[in-house]
């Protein structure tokens, strides 16, 4: 069996401890790393944790389970894929953060891997995926940790949630959001929609949506589906005013029915504010514009999901 070993590194203008902390908290990863769609922490005990990652590799969505060992004193995180995604037979490695002074550090990312059946074509595919993702992740880590250390991100990155109460079942509300292939028929702000789900529970969603001014915007997202509780997503084709958009649809059974929520986390693209909103527009104006646009669409979708679930609940009660 051929085992390949490879190393990537980058220098970051931030203390080693700050870099380590950002890497240690896997909930940060969809926000930090472009290839990462969603991460769930399955188990955690002491320095050991088990996580499940959904991410793109060479542009294809994949998911796998890994075990990580956290070493905050040694500034190391070792990882080993427990259930790799084909064509990977084994994959592991280490994040190593080395202080270069009080405000600078070197981040090294080591990988070792092999391919199923030692296939030469698959080894090349894995090599390209590791190189592309490692380069992308290290560059994004540098940008995010330096911005966070400089305390510049709070105004540019923000989150918000819209919630509606539904007199119906969580499953029916979930079904409406999950069945995005029907949104062009069900939602007035959706013009065209394309949904692929080659791997059950991992969706690729591309759609054209109409803004209030009549303009049409094309977006592409990957969605991770957890029936009937949650759908997490990450946009990979973004409108001009955003550099990041992740979110979750959640469905919680209550005594009155279901609390259905749409949560968004957004980072603004300051370079496009003047072009999109005018020379006098501020970051606050861009925040308000993006918040309003996303919230308007989310609330419209939630309202239609509410009507769908409540009509089904009413029909079922009449039938019984």
C-alpha cells in the first residue's frame, strides 16, 4: 500500500494560542474554511472528540467521521478519519502551531493518506484535493485569525434568526423546506431551482431568486439534512455584498405545535458596498440591506411553510 505524506504551512500575524483556539472549536470551521459545509461534534471526552464533517473535495461534496486529540499546551491537534469518504482508504494528520513571537506564529498542516486498492488515479485525485483544501484552509485561517485578533470582524460578521410558531407538525414544516425542488412552484420569490441529492442527506441547491427591486440573483448552496430537526447550509455562490453566508433551518416541537426558525450568519464584502449601494453607503447600511433582504426571503419561506403544515394538520383533523 502506498502512503503519501505531505505538509503545508503559512505564517499568521496572531499569537499561537489564538490560532489554536480557532482551530480547536469545530463550530468555527464552516465560517473559517471555504471547503467546510457543516461540522457536528458527535462525542467529546477530555482531550478526545469525534466529529463528522461535510465538505467539498475537488468541488464534490463529501462527508466523513474523524477522531481528534486536542493538545492546548503543545499547540497541536491530531486527527484521523474514522470513516473516510471514497476513494480515500485512510487519512490523518496534525495541525501544529509554532510561536514566532508574541504576535506571530507558523501553522503547519500535515497529512498522510492512501487510496482504496492503491489506485494511481485515485491517489492523484486525493493529492489534488488535499493540496487544494489545505492551501485554501490555511489562507482562510490567516485572514480570519488576523481579523479576529485585530477585532475587526464584529461589525462585518453578524448573525440573526427569524422564528414563526406553526400549529402543525415539525415533520410537515421540515418537508416543505427539504423539498426545495418544488420552491419555484411554492414560493413567489424563487424563479428557478435545481436540487441534486446524490448522497442521501447531502444536497446541492442552486436557485434564482427575485429581489424586491425585480433583479434576479443566482445562488448555490450545499445543504446537510437532519430529518426532521434541522437543515444546515452554506452558500458557495454568493451575492456581491457577502463573503460568507451560512445558516440553519430548525424545527422544534412545542406544546402549541412547532417553532420553525431560520438562522443566518453573514460576513460583508466591504469592497462592493459602494458599487452596490452607492458611494455614500456605510458598513451599517450594508448590514441593514443584507439583513433585510435575507430576512424578507426567510420570513416569506417560513410563512408558506407554516400555511402548508397548518393546512395538512387541518385536513388530517377533519379526516379523523
